[in-house]
C-alpha cells in the first residue's frame, strides 16, 4: 500500500477532522476525546483509505515485532474505542469495516485540507470551497434487496488536494468510473430539517438562481432564499398573516410560492400563494391540506387532504377529487411532461413510507418499488427537467441516502450517496441534471432545569443521551428511551443498567408499575402499528397486552396495578378511522371498558393516587380531568398541551404549552386548574436549536427537556459528472 500524499498533517471525513501530528480528533469544531493507542490505529487506517490494512501491519506499526502483548485483545479494544468516538458500529459500519481474519478498512472518503487547526480557531466540519467540487466515482445500478440480505458499500478515496465534505457513493463492482462532482453550497449549518415527522419535512424549491428553503435563525425556523452561486442566504419577506410558513412548491414560472400556514399540530393547514418578489398573499379558498403542489400549467393546485387528492383552480376555488389513496400523500411531484404524478404515502398503521404514482387522467394510484425494501422507507422524489431521472431518498441500515431511477422505469434503482450524513429533500435544477439536497447531522442533549439559575443546564450523567425519562414510584429506579428507540433501566445512580427491549423494537414511552416490577410501554415493531406491551423490570421479552390492528398508546397504571388506561394516537402519529376514546384494560380479565365521555381525547395519564385521569384533546388545546369516583370530565386548563406528567403527590400535572409564543412548561394545580409557569423554553433557544420537547420530571419535580439541533447545509451533485 502506498499513501495518497506525502505525510498529510490533517485529514477530514464527513464532520470529522483529524490532526495526525497533534493526535487530536474533532467533530464539527468540538474536540472528541480519544486515547493514544486507538488514535494510532485510526491514523494508520486514514493513511490508506479504501484499502485493507492487515492485522500484521497494525501489529508492526503499533507494537513492533519483538513486543510481547495480547495483540488480538488490544487491537479489538482500540477498534472499539475508535468506533465509540466516531459513533460507528461493527454491525452497520459507516467508517471502519472489519474483514474477518484479515484486517480493517476505512470506507468513508477522506480529504486533506492544507491549513492546520489552532487552539484559537477550532476546526469545523469539512467543506467544499465554491467552484471546487470533490470528485467521486459515478453511480451504477444496484440489485433489489431482499429482507435480511445486506449489501456492503464499496470504498473510494477523494482526491487528495480537494477540501471536501465526504459524500459516499455505493459501489457494487470494481472498475473505473467517471467522476461525479459534489459541491457544498452553504456552510452556516442553519438549513432546517423541519419537524421530526416526515410529512412535516419542509420542501425546497429553486428558480435556477436561488434555492428557497427553511433556515434556523435565533432558534426559530423561517424561510430564506439561498444564492446557488455563493451560498448567501437572505430572508424572504412573508406577509404577516402567514405566521408559520412552510414551503410547499414554487410555480412553474418561478414567480409564486405555495405555502402552508403551520400554526398548530393538526395535519391539515391553510394554503397560501405568495409572490416571490413581494406583495399580498392570496388564501387558496378555504382549503385545508397537509401538502400541495402546482399543476403543470401553473394555473391550478393539486393538494392532499385526508386520504384524497384534489385539484383546485385559483380562478374559482372549486375543488375536485381525483383519487383516493391508502394513507396520507405528500411530496407531490408531476413529471415534466405532466403525464405522471409521483408522491409518497405514509401508511397510518405500519408507519412506513412508500412511493406511488398516478397517470394523469386516471383515478387509481399504484405503488412503485413494492418489496424493494422491508419495511418500506422511500420518500420525497423529484424529476430532472427532461424526465430522464427520478431521484428519491431511502433509509437503510440507519442511514438516509439518495437513489435514482431512470425516468418512468422503476427497475434497478441506483444509489447516489452513502453517508456519513443524512441526505434528504432532493430537488432538481431547472435545466440539466444537477440535483440539490440537504445534508444533515442531528444532535440532541438532555437538559435539567436549574431553579437557582433559572435556566436549563446539561444533565451530565448516564442519562445525558436519554429521550423520555420515567422514575419508579419508590424513586430508586429510572427508565428511559435512547435515540434508537430502545428502552433501558438502571438505578438512579446509574448502576445495574439493563437494556429491556430488542434493537428491532421502537419504544415511544414507558411507565413503571406501582410495585416497580413491570413497565407498561407503547412500542412497535418495524412496519407495525403502535401497541401496548409489558416488560419485566429485571429483563425478559416484551409481552403484548392487547394485540389489535389499530394504533394504541400511552398506557398508564391504576393505583392498585390491576388495570391500565390507554388511548389512541393523534393524526401526526397515524391517522385512522374508528373511535378515539380513552379505554381501560383489566389486566386479569383482559376486558376493555371505554371511559365515558372521552371520545376525541388522547394521551391519558392516571394520577398516582388513582383519583383522576388526565387527557388531552386531539387538537392539543385543552387539558381535561376525569374524576374516577364521579365518572365525570371537566376542563382543567385551556392552553396548548403536550406530554403531561403527574407529580408524585398527585397534586399537579406538568405540561409543555408548545404552541404558545414562549413555549412555557406549566405546573397545573389539581383540582383548581391554576397555571404556574415553571420555565420559559423560548428564552433558552440558541442559534442551532431547532426545538425542545418536555420529556419528564425528576422525583423532586424538576423538569427535564431534550434540545434538538441540526447542522444542515445544502449540497449539489451533477448526474452528468460536469
């Protein structure tokens, strides 16, 4: 093996930068701790990206031929330490691949910046200078993947002199390839990925000179126009009546934006048309839709509402249904000739995303790429202007990447990117085969409210990466979900940590039984509906409590531990037909009893003393209270509500008023309903913070929140290699 360049001092890949002289590893400007021996192994792999570095070579380099050491154990430990620092895994490697009994290979493209980092100016994520694209091998078709079969990525090295963000390309066979040119357009990291719900993913659009996109400014999302030539972002002037604009589409002539006014958590929102150059906004009749796009002639609008597709024209505002679809349709895109519509459907039960198409003039949509991935995860397609290519995104092995089809041909998708970032929301330029897309790296952190400082501070404990948190009633144990949706438990001091659910299962929340022996959880397997399970606190297989072909959620215990209250899920988690009432499951008889007067409520929480059940209206604007003894409901608080949590003494409920301007956390007194503001989340937003969510309270009633931030930038790739 021969190194790509002589004695490189710095190497970048993805968001990481390595200083080979100082022995330092950085991620997006933040130094990552790594011990000396693992760093030496990493350096050896980085000197030969894409090549196998044998175990023998590593032994000679690190220990010499005469050193007596347990080499296998030491090398294995070093590799594990590297993977821990990079957030990599042996099962689904993004950076380091293990070749059994042979050695290791660094599989992500690398580049070699010229400047060296200093203590005064920490390195930032690797970037591609404007006009200096990095070169990657051209894509090629990939065979369809059957469930359970893994396809491994090939390996390349970026040109040694180019400073670039490493975008991987899937290679399934050897041989030379014409280079594709990958360019980074923005560098601020402020391009917004939108809400976690995929159907709320903001669209991007281009008029050939600018890209219209959502950005994070001072912790809030707003619309901007980004120059393709230099990456400069300028705010878009949006009329005041559209307080929460979400981009849907740009008219075919590039003069008008189609927006939704996303004021509340409901799926369906008002549609507006706004001139790009400024001017009055036009409300599109009284239509409520969860997505929309322009008709090919620019005179009409195609929109999705409920499980139907409609067409309306601005001249009269009359809507006509053109098709019924098996779920919520979004990311609606016409082929350039106007003869074929492609879109994404979210299955309300399986929570999968799949691509569908509808020929113009017909009324029966059909799926494309059926069975290509399991579960289906295809989304958000776009056509090139000549219709030659159709680009879309798909999630595999935890990575979100871009793929392409040859126009209307649905066989043999081709992989375009292969990590290490998440690549989403592709759009095509107005001419040629240039594709613009988002590259995202999400970060999150658990914060604890410090009452003395009146601010949220990082929770630097074993719970620092936890999502939803729940403490046992004796305050000796804690359970939490991690970023992958797995459920864990431990003692409150971090000892006796145990994973309670398999990696395949996604857990939304968990509640301890009164005796601390069981956990009731809301969870789902891939491609399945949300269901209720019980899990032994000491470990064991999750057991379904009430299997049914509907979404069920938010299980919580009665005071005696003999029953569970549960509800259905809001539209954003799976819109479906049928009753939306709160129900009680008797764990001994397995009988189900509806709670009287609870239709249209969800997210029930049973008070620890058993006297009350709290629940939220489906529009999340009312907190309701049910008196178990009198069997009556009453309004407890009228404000936006999310994630209610009872205090241990049953005297208060803590809620997040997420739709209020300051997004406060309130303590709601029971039974008076008096609101006491505990914290104001809006004042703690930073430039990168996309949002917060309230994820629990400590045994002493201190709120815990999770901040979610994302480093997002715009990139482009020319499919012709220009």
